[in-house]
């Protein structure tokens, strides 16, 4: 009998409520990174952007996200997962207002940096929070919901941008209408987190054991709640005996080979996820389609398909694949399929012309996004949330995601520059080579984390198994 069948209606409802609220952080992540996609055409004309400044407007959010992720890990460990997400909702809200009202490029860059900081903090804290409240047998699926929320946020941004562009596209400041919508999901996160409980694992780590057990009993059958509570307490006692709590976090990391190894693996894994090329399409999809041969309005509308395939692929992965296959099996299959699609896109760019070329690139790009999100896209966050020991989970996630965002910023900054210099085909050839090489890393270095409790994983990884 599965855990879901053992839950009564109230426990099941509470677990789903907590997970749903936490995924608003992912929704904002997706919306705030995707909204600039459709706004670029109006913004470029209004503020006279060049390929270099266009890359800067995109990448400054990602630099902010890198800083937000590494700070977010430490601050989420200090304040708690729930309270820090609550703080970030305010940053999301005011960043949205400032970006929409920006009088010049400088203010816009500052606002984008603030939004990036909030995106980075949420990208670390939300999946950590979900993984710590989710039952072992549902952890992959529930943590994957955060990535589903990210792609739903991006789809919402594409669809709303297309609607706004279709209705008010002739107005020079239409990009402001697109950016102000970011304030709506920020308000939803604020309201939702206000009523959410704290992570029981974090509460135990702060010696607030009665609160932790009470929350576990809200979302677990009584016997399961007590057993899980005892496992967490035991793990923290073992960490205390090893004196992991008596030293500074960075000191412990650098002087504990197995923890340092896991963080290096986490850094490499997080950075690799950004070299798949998915965010080139999610951030610059409208520009790519316009360059390929579509009109501005057609590009805005067709770009919505990228969001549809992204959400569709993610739902298939989370609902049907994650609990049926091992993590590494899905990841390897994803890299192989993505690299092959990159080669085909490059071939289309070299051989076709006109509307046929534009249509082929449009459909292949959407298919690539669906494959990516249905295999390794959501598993990036699932694996990172599972990989690290409890004591250092927030900090380790923060360090890993910092490098993810730095790589994202590098790729996002370089894409318009490289495309302008070499064309679309050579850029996608580079992505293909990187994706094929990534398979070697997954096979040789990435641990398998499926079908094990967080406590069991920590025990095995610390023993080098």
C-alpha cells in the first residue's frame, strides 16, 4: 500500500497545500526569466539596445540569481525555508514594479538584478523546502512539481506577452505592460507562504522538535510521522558526534572529503544543465524565430509553443517517468536526444531557407524543449535537493546553483553576440558537442539518488557507497 493511500483526506490536502504554495517560488522563477523574451523587441527600440546590451539586460538577472542562490542557501539555513521565501516575495514584488517603471537602462538593470536575486533565492529554497516535507516515495514527483511550476511560469509569460503584444503591440512602451504582470505571482507567493508551516527537518536541526513532530503528523500517518521524526533526530545526533555542528560550515566542507566531493559534483551538474541550450530558446525564442524568417507578431505567437512543449514535457516526466526509471537513466537519455536535435537544427539552418526554414526551426526547437524538460530538466533540481547532507543542504544547494546561474549568465550573454557573428547553426553545433560530452560525466560521477530516503542517502554517500 502506498503512502498516499495511507493518508487521510486532511493529511493529503495539507501536503498538497504546502507543496503548491512552495511552487509559487518556481512559478516566479519561470515568469521572471521568461517575460523578457517577448519584451525584447519593444525594449530594443525604446532603449536602443545593441546585441551586447541586449545580452546584458538578460544576463544581469542571472548574475543576480547567482548571488541570490549562494546567499539564499545560507539565509534559508538561518531563517528557515518558509520565512526566507516570505522575504523573497517582497523582493519579487518591488523588483517587478521598478522594472516596469524604469526610466532608463541603468534603472532597468538594477531592477533586473533585484529580480534575479529573488529568483536565485527561490531556486534554492523552494526545492529544498519541498524535498524536506515530501515522503520518500513521492519526493521525486513533488520536488519535480517545482520545475513544472517554473515552465508553467514561462508559458504564462509567453502567452501573456503574446496577448499584450497582439493588442497593444503598436505602442512604444508595450514592454512595460509585460513586465508589470510579474507583480501578480509575487503577491500570490506572499499570501501563500504566510500560512505555510516550516520544514520539519529544519526545525529539528534548530532543536524545535515538538513543532517538527506536530507538522509531520499533519502530512504523515501517525506511525510514519514518529518513525521519520526519530530518523531525523538520530541523523542529527550522529552529525553532532562527528562534531559537524561545532565547526564553521565552510571549514567542515573543505576538511570533509565526501562532502567536498558532493559539492564539486553538484557544481558540475548544475553548470552542465545550463549548457543544454534550453534557456537560449526560452529567453531568446522570439528573437530566434524572427531571425529565422517569421514576422514580429508571428514570432510572439509561435513562441508560445515552446512554453506548451516545455510544460507538456515536464508533466510527462513528473507524472509518468520520474518514479518509473532511475534518475541517471532519464538524464542520459535526455542528453543524447537533445544533442541529436541540436545537430538537426544546425543542419536545417545550413540547408533550408525562407518560411520552411523558420517553421522547421520553430518545431524542432519546441520538440527539444519538451525533451529537455521531460527528462533532465526537472531532475536537475530533484538531484540537487537529494544530494547533500541536511546540515549543509541549504549552503551546498546555494553554492551549486550559484555556478548554475553563472553558467546561465555566460551562455545568455554570449548567445546574441555569437549568433550575430557566426549564425545560428554553429552555435547549435557547439551545444550538440557539449551535450554528448555531458553523458560521460553523468555515467562516471553523478550518484544515483532514486528510491532512498534523504537520511539513507546521506548515510551511504558519507560512507562512499
